[in-house]
């Protein structure tokens, strides 16, 4: 009797064990599936499974209900990459370096241009917020060549290119020889004629639209002088230039004029969104290696942590802080600014060895701690590990 009971119990235990194994396998499978769902919900990507095609709510909102009406600026203006590279280079070469003066002059010109572009922000605020989108600092490619646009305004009725000139002095437009003559303090300087420039930009943008199969839309352009002390002149027979060349304070008037002249819609909201996505995907900022541009070697640079108070270099590491031996200034995270300089001079990739050399520290363990503390992406292990610095500003909405 007992033997039969024991046999039944043993069989029952075996069945329970078998059932538990099945449950465990199902649970594991379910956990993997849930993990996969969570991964794709975060990334906003669709995937196929036995249960059918799954889309995240985030992705559906992105694709179906995207609305930019609360903010016209799709790509904001930022300090140009070339400016940030020159600033980093000037910090890292000694004042008596033979290239110091030319870099400083070029930096001054680029900063002046950027400042002039920011002067447009106020008049641009007068644009109608309905279905109007602004994109700054674009660099696109037609089938053969790149072209740059200071600002591009997209509406359902037309597209408007703004070419900004921040020049002081008397500006004379010579339409006979197609040149721009600037007179300042009695000195004349010949500059590129912006009329030729915007004409070329119009053609290239039209070609870009054709290549990407967008509907035909009127492409307009304006040369906007942003400096308040720019005096614009031309000969009496070339007064029509006033339709294309303006001071920044006339922009709101021009916007109203274009709304009346182009009442017909050429682009649907869906086409505009598709166009903006295409521009975003193809926008390629100009990125020239700065050391190569000025023919400066790595050995010519000042390495180490720069003191933000007195400029002394290098600072030394003492009890978790960077200390200046000249003015006694201290700081905990000053290595981040040094690595920012490295990023603009050499690019995002850095190793432990390169970090030690540039920061002027001897300990690989300290270098590893400093790099890890910045939570940057990395690949590889131990001494072969490569870290990826990132100091890019988010420009796109």
C-alpha cells in the first residue's frame, strides 16, 4: 500500500518538476520579449514578432502628430564650429607663436559674422508663426557641390534664403563690374558681390529640391546688412537692388510683402515636414582639421590644465583638485575644459595615454578615473580602450 502511494507521489513530483521547467522557460521567453519591447519603445523603432507589428506610442506621435507650431526655429543658431576650434587653438599656442596674430584676426572676423547673424533674431520674431519654419547655418549638397545658407525660412507659399553681411562703412554696389566696394576710414576694399552669391544659392537650392523630388516652390533671397553703421549706396540706374538688398530693420516689412505677393500654397504641411527631415539628414557642417589648416604641429601646443584666473599652465593635481602654483587658484573639474580643447583640436577619440600627455599627468589610474567620470561612450578594454568625447550642442528641435 505504502509502496503504491510512494510511486504515485514520485510520479506527481516528476510532473510538477516538468511543469515548473516549462513555466521557467515561458517566463524567460516572456522576460526577453518584454526587454525587447522596452528597448524598442525607448528607441522609437518598430519591430515584427509573432504577436504582430508593434509600434511605440512615442514613434506614432512622432510620425502622425508632430506639430512645430509652438516654435518656428527648427535648427537654432550656435557659435560656429570654426570659431570654437580657433578659440581652442589660441588657448593652446603661446602668445609669441608666429601664427598667433593671423589666427586672432581670422577669429575676430568669424565672431563678427556670427554676431551679425544674431542681430536677425529680433526681426525674425515678426514672422507669422503659422506654418513658418526657420533653419540656421545649413550646409547642403546639390549633385556636385556644397552650398551654405546663413538662414532658410520655409513656408507653404515660398522659401526664403537670408544672406547676412555684418560690414561697417560705406558699401557701394558696382553693377558694371559686379563687385562690392567698402570704404572705411578713407580706405577702399573690394569684396565679393553678394548678389552673385544669393543667385548661386537660389540655383543650388532649386537643384537640391529637384534631386530630392520636392514640389516646385518659389525660392526668394535677400542680402541683409546687420551692422547699424552700414551705409548702402549704388548708382541711380540700379535702384532695383533695393528689392534684394536691405537693412535688417526692413525684414518685417519684407515678410508682409512676400505674404501678399505669394498667396498660393505650394507645399502641404506633410511635405514641409518631409523636407525638414531631409534637410536635417543631409546637413553637413564644414569640419576642417584646425591644426592642418594652420600647419601647426602637436609639439607646438601648450599642454596641461590652464588656470582660468591667470592663464598659467600647467596646473597640478593635489588632493582631488587642480591647483595653480602661480596664483593659488583651485578647481575640481578644470580638466573638462582642457578635454574640450582637445576635442576641438583633435576630434572626439581619446585614449588613456593621449589624455595623460595632454593633461600632463603621469598616473594612468587618475586618467582613467577622470575619463570615466565624464560618462562618455567607450570601446575596448584596458590600455586599448578608446573614449569618445562629446561637447556638441543640440541644435535641432
